[in-house]
C-alpha cells in the first residue's frame, strides 16, 4: 500500500510539471509574419542553388535538410542557411518522377464511368488573419481574413464536382508560433465530426514578393499554388504521394498552376490524418480575385487527382491541349498511410500496457494478457 501511495505522489508531480511546461510554452509564442517565420522583423529567405541561381523565396523558417521540388520537378535539399543574409543554399538531388497521367487519343475512351466520391474533404485556415492587400486593403485582418474567401471559392468548386466538403472558419489568432497548436484542435474536431475523411487541406497565402506567384492558367490571370508537406510526421509518405499526384495532374491539364512543393521540417498538424496538405494561394501582394480563380482550378485538379475521371487540358493561353484520364489516388496513398495506421496501433498498445502496469502491476498485467489468474497449476487442475 505504501508503494502505491508513493507511486501516486510521483505521478502527481509529473503531471504538475508537464502542466507547468505546457503553460510556459503557450506563453512563449514569438510573433511571426508568415507561416513559420520566427525572426524579429518581417522578411523571407532566398533559396539558391550551388551555382548561385535563384530558385524561389520562402517566408518561413528554412532549415538544413528541408527539401524543395521546383516547378520543373527537380528535387533539391537545403545544405546551408545564412540567417543574417536570409539566404539558403540548396543541392540538386535529381529529377522527381511524377505519376503518369494518361492522355486519351480516342473520343470514345473519354466516356469515363461514374466515380464514387466517398468521404469528406475538410478545410480550415490556421492563419485566419491572412489577407490580400490589393483587395482587402490590408495584409492582415484578425478573425476574418480574405483567406476565408479563397477557401470558400475552393469549397464551392469542389461541391460543384459532387464532393462532400466542410469548411471550418474558426479563427486561430494571433498569427504567431502558437497558431498551429490552436488550429490542431479545429482539425481534430473536424475529423471527429466528419469521418470518413478523404483529405484535409489547410488553406494559406504566402508572404513573399507577389511577382513570383503571378501566372496565367487556361487563358486567365491568377496566382500559382505552393504545396507544403511536413516531414516530421508518420504520414509524410502518403502526403507526399498526394502532392505528387496533384502536381502531375496540374502540370498536364493546367500548366502554370502549381508553383512548387516544399517539404519543411514541421508537422503542420499533418500527423492527424493521411492526405493532409497545406495549399498557399498567392501572396499578400496579389489580388484575392486571382487567388480565387486559382482555387476553382485547383478544385478541378484535386477532384481528378483523388477520384480519377477525365478532364480537358488547357494551355496557359487557354487553348485545348488534349483530354486526360488520371487514375484515383487510392492505391498510392494506402501504401503510405499503412505506416501511419501501424504507428497509431502501436502507440495505443503501448499506452494500454502502461495503464495496466500502473493500475495493477506487472504481474496483474501478465495475468490479464494470458488469462491466468495467478493460481498455481495444482489449484487449476482441482478446479
């Protein structure tokens, strides 16, 4: 009995210490001006290759071993970061092979069967203040930024294609290092309420010069879209596969729409479910209307990348360029998400074991697992 009481006191101390650490961490949330910008002043990193050629700009913290996939599908890895000059050097690692997208040559083949679009696509905005200065009059509007208008355009276009979509407009202000922690609860609530989940997309806009996002797609001016994948979670493989599939479809049917893919050293709440990605629609310097046009085209791409079907391709000038039939993503993502499910099962099993040890001790846990009540063999035989 004395041992049990002593263990209880120790556990209470551990709980109190963890609680105090959590409070301290929540209080220390440095302000950031973009997704993961932890510098005192607003700014962005310029990413260059080893020859000094500019690859892109990034308004988030850039770390060694982050990965970058350019618009022409070249893969780079960050090998050095100069925080004073805000420059990062990247090493070319090879070309990325995207999934094959079938081009139809016979109009009869274009009659695709009806696709069963099961599950819900869930949308939310971690940085709910993000806005578009030319349209909203400011780059930040706490609680109701212009980013929600872009998310609504994306939602409506997905619904028009027969997909079940839920947009949660919960604000997660302020725009600081704690925003992802707050939006995590929103994502959890969405998953609980709207399972089964087909995909979860966190809608953002970037904070780099607007010129690098300006594009023309299907004959219309709009913004490019950056896809962000978190590397520090068990769903990375599944999320990367979905990002590749989306880019593969977009490159074929709407060239110029997808800017690039960035794989950053963070979780971004993507550990909660496979098929979780961040989409960045333009920057604060672009018009909201151009981002909304991108969102509608992005819905077309996401629909075909996830559920298959046929789609008419367009050149950047708006001319027809062929009919394509992407395959559904199911098989690719199941391979990646299996590891996430296995990780969850092992975690639950470990937690159950710890609980049983604390509640009854190792001997009691062993008896529960084996079904042996602890009686000796002679007594069991008599019974």
